[in-house]
């Protein structure tokens, strides 16, 4: 059947569906972003309503933009380009539809549960466990549909875009499943299986690589398809694609700990996170170079074509963000920038510049082709581009200024470094108010740009006839066996063997201890020299092998998985398998009392971690401001960990006992009564809601399963313990004329807050975690 | 697909680099050399990783973050001890009659203390500072100790580490300015 010509009609219906969903959820996600940015400026916009407070809406914003906006955009781009690159219709119309509707159902479920306070309390992993399972299942549907299509392809060789799609699908599955492992306590609530430093490490392995494999690799694949199409120019360099693809997927995974620099994370992991982030700079720029240099000879088209304008700007923002990332990963730079708006600016130059503009360029390119009608208005598309660009620049410049200003103020000391120059946290917050306003204006402009695109889209497709792409192809004959790689040739060939040897010796050198260090160093050096020599003499064999790899989708997938799995295994397994008791330095937490645990669940529900960290770094200004630096053992039993990533308010790791109960009681009802100038929302409902004591017995059982050393307690014991502790707090409140019933949520929350920073001292046993 | 040794097809325009033999949905690829500056950047970061790891993890020359901050904190502590030793009851009373100290103290008090003790010092969440009742001792040095170290059981934070000795003494001067010094201290008032 090899010479038989067949006609294929692509499934462009699902592409159109995903494209319209991208438009819709993009606007929703950005609208929520503008709202939360307004709340930071004007606290009244929290409306004193639980489901409209910043702590619940910020997760909605991040999840909507990442998973709803970029997710739908990715699926549209992947499905459109893959069908054409492999010359085959998507394998199953049913799976395609299931994928689309399943994903939209997940988004709707998220948009309902997050404002209601149902959360796992981990950033970008907030969705509750039943939704997690749905996400995993739909992702499997996507994977099956995609790989099945590859299996039926009429184009034997896989183009670079497909490599990035493969890396996306397998890596996101791995990251998502591991970081969402939880034990349910009810239909809507669960505790993550990892706690404290382990949870922190797993979370940022996931969080960082969600950026890598959800926001970067699929979009790079989309760039590799749509940019040369729009520019009508050949891609700059195939070998640059090869080198930057493999180095990117291998190196990215290791860089997660740069989110935890100067914290209680073991030092060797911090060093790995920082150095691998720096090594990630060149592989990332490989993608930027291949994008920008593909435009050589087409730059004049930028004057007239909004699509190319968007792509060129997006790739430029990608380059800027991937230079900024390694810069921010340097420990001393991070000491200034971490917990500040600089990080917010960094992610938005990626999200607005790279993801948002790639989405816009792709949509403007696809609309005329999917609906067979010219774009309604090129002028409006150009207006969108300029509004968006000015919006991003305002936003990012404001966040740089804000982050550096606040970072410098928070870290400033006087009198020979012994005293904080700005002891009042709110002085630093109120200094950056103008920048927070400018960011709101920038974000608003960007949203207006997207609204203009939505109008343009509606005008373009209204009354238009959707059209599906078709192609006449020779049904492919099976690739000859000798061209495809078997299991042995997949693994035993010069590039893979030398890479494996290099990685192995590097690990021996890093973790081998005094004797083996030398072995690892010399072994690594010799492997590198041999590899260079071999490549110099027999480079065509390397190239020939990679050509064969490109016709062997299964081998390609396996090797990609090996490359992305290595870094995570080496970082996470040692930290997870060491006995919990060794994971602590010189201090250990005592388990929370039942009432404190109930208070902690309220803290997580309200999303306090979105503005408050619980991690005092090993830096003098942090210690002067918040107390002794945090130790690993102090958050040992925290499922989930609450170290936080942004300090819109002060750190709370040692807030326990700093103020009395009355202070917290007044503060939570009206933050400005105790802290003039604060932008924190008020929490009036905590004074009327009753603490959920009934679920505590089950929650304690789950905590016990997670190796938190709770004594056996009957439901009656739990009840008695809760009542006794609540009474001491209400008695203390009564002494200062603050009256409340002991069963109110505010009492549980005060119990938790007053407990923060309490620990027991134990003999240090840090050696176990050193490599 | 052709073998990689096959000669590449002619370029679309003369003088251009050769294109790869394969096209994907009309997309062609050059196979240009990797830019040298890009390769050097990559190599430099790898060398940096090796050097950085050796220095911080293997050489024994670096101190751990914990040891480093403990050293810094010891220096801070020493400085504070030296500064605190300078205050006695008489000098604090004297400061309380000095408008510069009192005005500076008022600013810090309003920002830091007024939320519990009220801007007019009449008390609220915390006790009044204008009445004659001093729970933890009426001597200025005793009050200084309360502000510096706090009364954790009652929710009074330790302000010494946060404000530093100078600001704490100014706050105390402001509080004392609401009271009359004992007669045996002959203080020159302006």
C-alpha cells in the first residue's frame, strides 16, 4: 500500500474549540489578575466577602492563566501542528472531544472550588484531589490521542516541534502526579504525603518545571511550527535544535531548588539549584536564537504583519526572562529579590510577553485559516500589539522598581549592621504603592489588548464557514526495520553512552565523598575528552544515529523520559528516603494540637501563604526582623509546607507569642486597627463561622498515617482537647474585653498563629543529609 | 528519508547555506553552526558549576550558611550590648526632656506602639502608659528592659532586636516625657 495516495481531512474542529476556549479563559484569567492587583492597591475591593478575598482569588488567577489560558492555547497549537507535521488526522475524534470537554469541566470546577476555599495550599497545585484525578485522566487522554496519532503518522521523521510536545506530555504527567500525591480526609480535603522540607523540594521541583514543561516546551514547539510558517523562512539551525532541546530538557529539572535559596533547604540542594539554573541560560537562549534568526530575511515583514510582530516580541521576552531567571538564581541576587515583586515581574515577562504574545500571534495566524476568511481588521491587531507591549513594559518596569526598592529597604541596616533601617514592614509596603498602581495600569492595558483581539475574532468568524484542512499523501510504508532504532541501539550508541557516563561520573564526583570525588572528576574529564575526540572523528555516526532516532518515536520518548527523570530522582529521593527524624537539624516541631490543626486548615483555606511566608532565611536582616532563622525540623510535620514565595506581608514563622491573643483578634477583624497602612483584607466571617471540629478526628488519623507522631485519641478526646484550649484563649481575650464564643474559627486561627515558631531542641543530626 | 551522507539539495538562493534534505509541512531547516559566543557561554556556566561546587561543597574553605549567620549575629549582639550599657535611669530621664529625642520617639511610638497602647498612651490592647501603675517596675531602666525584651506571656513583643537601641531609647524618652522625674534628679529643663 506504499504507493497508494490517500486524502486526509484534519480534525480542525477540536483546534477551533480549543482556540475559542483560549480566548475566553485568557480574558477571564487576566480579568481576575487585574482584580487581585487592584485588591493589593485598594483593600476595600476584597468586599469583606470570603470568596472575593485576595488569598482565594490569587490562586484562581494563576491557575486560570497557566492551565486554562496557556493550557487551551497549547492544545490548540499542538493539535493543529501535529496533524500537519505527521500528515495524519488525530487518532480519535472521541478522545479529542473528551479531551476538550474534560479540560473545560476541570476549569469550571477549579473556578468554583478555589473561591470557596477548597485548596491543597500549594502554589499552582491548589486544586483539590478529585480534580487532580480528573486532570491526570484527561492528561492521559491527551497523551493517548497524541501518541496514537504519532503511531499512525504518514511522515516517518519527527520535526523538532514534536520533540518538544513529547517532552511536555511525559514530563508534566510525572511532575503532576508526584506533587499531587495526597491522602484524602474527605471528599473535598486532603493532606499532601510530603511534609516540611520534603514538600518544599517536591513542590518547587514541580513548580519550576511547570514553568518549564507547561509554559515553555510546548510553546517552543508551537514557535518551531508557526514562526517559520508565518515568516516563510527556513528554521535557522537543525543542530542548534538538537543541542538546545536535549540540554534544555536535561538541565531544567535540576533547577527547582532556586526557589528555596537561603532557606532551611540543605545546602547541597541550594548549590545544585543555583548552578544548574546558570547552566540553563545557554540552552534557553538556543531556543530564542533559533526563533529570532529564523526571521533573518523576513524582518521587513514585521512592518506589515501583526503575527510576526507578536512572535518576534514573544521570543525577545522569552530571551529576556530566561536571562533574568539564571540571574535571580544567584544566591546573593536572590537574597534581595526573593519574596519581592521582582519575581512577580519576572513571571509576568514570561506569562504576558512569551505565552500571551505567542498565543496572540498563533490565534491571528490561525483565524483566517480555520474559518477561511481574512482577519477582520489588521489595524486592530496592530493596536493590540502596541497596547500589549506598552502594558508589559509598564508592568515589568514597575515590578523591577518595586521589588528592588522593597528588597533594599527590607535588607537595609544601620548602626554597623546591627539595626534595621526600616523596622516597620508597612513603611516598605507603602513605599511601593505607586509601583503597584503602575502595574495595575500596565496589566489593564494588556487586558484591553486582549479584549480587542476577542472583538476582532468575533467579527472575523461571525457568519464564516469553518473549514478543515485536507492533504493528499502517499500512505506511508513502514519505515524499514534497519532505519528504526531497536532497544539496544536506543541505549547503546555514542551520544547516549557518553552522556550517561558524564552524568554518572558527575554524580560520583559530587556525592562520592573524599575518595570517590577524585575518581568522579577524572572519570568525568576523560569521558568528556573521549566524547569530543569521538565526535571529531566519527561525528557523522552521532548525526546518523539522531536521524534514526527521529523515525523511532518510542525510542525518542524513552530517552526524553530518562533525561527529565534523572535530575528529579537525584534531588528528591535522598531527601525523601532519609528517616524523618534525621531531617531536622537541631530542632523538631511538636505536632499541632487538634485546635491548632483546625486553625492551620483555616490558614490554608484563606490562602494566607499567598502573602505571608513562614521561612526566616539565613540572612541577618531576616533574623533581625523576624527572629532566629528557620531550621528544617521546625516545619517537619507541616502537610502542606507553608514557606511561601512572596511577602506582601511580614513573615509569620515566629509570630507565635509575639503579640497577645487580643492583638490577633482585633487585627483579623480590621487589620488597619493594629497596623495602619496595611493592605490586608478583613476576615469578618471568622467571627461567625464555627470551627469544623467534627472532621478533626479523621484528619488526625490521616496525619498519623503520614508519620506525624500523634498519640491515639478518641473523638471524645479530640473534642475535650479542642474545648480546653479554646477556653484558655477566650479567657485571655475576655481579660482584654474581646468577647467571642470558643467555637468560632477565629479562636482556632489564633491558637495556630500563637503556636508558630514553637519547637523542641534536639541533638543535631544533620550529617545524614549531606551528600 | 535519506541517509545523512546524501548531498543536500540546492539552496533556494545562490550563496545561501545548504538546507536539510527533509521538509516538514513545507518547513525547511538550515543546519548552521552553533554561534561561538553561545557555546562559550554554555561551557563557562559548566566550568562555573564545577568550581562553585568544589569550593562550597568540597574544599572545606567555605563556611556553611548557618555558621556564617551565627558569626554575623554574634557581632550584632556584641554591638547591642555595648550600646545598651550606656543607659541608666538618669540618662534616660535626661533624654525625656530633650525635644529631639522625644519627637523621634513619638514617630516610632505612633508607628510601632500606638496600635496597642494608643496614640495618647491611654492603653487599649496593652496597658496604659500615662497612669501611675507600672506592672514591671517604675524605673526607666526596668521599662527599657520591657521594651527591649518584651513580656511574651502578655503579648508584648521584644522590640530591641527590631528597633535597635537608639530607637528604643527614643521611645522610652517619649513615654517618660509624659511623667515627672523624681525630685532628687536635678535635671536641667529647657
